[in-house]
C-alpha cells in the first residue's frame, strides 16, 4: 500500500467525517486571539469550527511562511501575522475544553460544540504540535462523552495518533544517530571534509526522508540539517562534498514531490552562513515535553 501523503490534520478530519472548505474560523480565531478572555469571541470561534472547516487551513498558512532558520519566528516576531503562536492557540484549546466541562450539565449542546471545537482547532496546528494537542484531549476521561462523536470515528483518530507516536519514536532514533555524525563533522578543524562521515550522514538522512511524507516537521528538520551540512561544505571549499549533498537533495525532492519541502531545501542552498557550532537539536525527556505541553492556566 502506498504511503499516505495527506497530513495528520487532514486524516483526523477524514476520520471524523469532516470534509469542509470553510475558512471562516480563521477570522474568528484572529478575533479570539485578540481578545483571549472574551467568551462571545470564543463562542463565535466554536461555532465556526462546527461548520465544516477546511482541514489544515491554519497549518498550511503557517508552513507557507515558516523560514528554514526558525519555523516559529514569524509567528512571534512578524507584526503582520495575526493568528498567534502555538502557545496562544493552545490556550484557546484549553479554554474551549474547560468550558465544555463546565457546561456539560446545564448546556450539553454548547458543551459538545466546545469539546469538538477544541479538537478541531488542535488538529489545525502546524508541525508536531497537532498530534501532541489532539492526544492531550483524547486522554481526558470525559472527552468522548462530551464530544459525542461516534466511537468508531474516535477510534480512527486514536489509531492515527498511535501511528504518529511510532513514527515519532523512529524519527528520534534516527536523529540520535544523525546528530553525533554531523557534530563530528562540524568539530573537525581539518581543511578537508571527511568523505566517509559525510557519506554516513547522507545515508542516514536518506533513510529519514520517507518518514517526512506528509510531515512538515520532519521535512523542516531534514532541510535544516542539509543547510548546516552545505555551509560546512562551502567553508571547506569542497566541491565533491557539495555535489554529494546536491545529489541527495535531488533524490529527496523526487521522492516527496512536496512544494513546501522543496522551498525549505532551496533555502538550504540559498542561505549561506558561517559553519554552525552545533546540530540545532536538543533532546528532551518525556517529562520535559509534558511540562512544555501542560495546559496553561486560564480564567474560568
């Protein structure tokens, strides 16, 4: 069976039988982010998310403008970006979920709308944040009863999450192998590139590429590692090494045929910089990740 090229958000919406084209929720999302404690604005966002939203409408906007040298920076620093940061959007997810619980007895229909809106907004997230936030919601003991989606549909979403967790584990395993190879190359002060280590690095990235199908966070990481490698090749004036990197990148482009991946890889070749001191990867424990993803306190 051929690998699915659709992203996680599209597959979640498909599992929930949502095939919408509406992007109205983006307008309401902007309004809710501008007034994060306004319940009326949150009401409008929840309703918009219940009216056939287009899957990955938000993540597509984020990916399209995310630079290779920091995929989150434009969300934080660009004054023209009005759709917030992951943390700000996560706070809205948390508000929707807490409000769903608070309304469950007196306003069950509104509670259902809020619970569903929380998950549908979470599935709109970019990069690795969508699976993490959807997983948080589905781990809540009363989520199924409040959202009231058919059991088989939620089972489909949980199956998607299980697959993503397996792939995430494989991805991390690859990174733990790639990182020391690249770090060794970066630390090597000799004028010539160690071709054997470069070959080993590119071989490992070749193995990683198939996991990047439909997963922009893996695409971004591969492109960022290619950028660090290419800058090292340029610093050593090693034409043979540069050609090897170009050849691998051409193979990745052909295998994925993804315009967004192509853009990041093109940036890797058009953004020269001094040789990096490190590989740009920080490994975190499960406890570290849980702390970062812990729901932010919100007003009741």
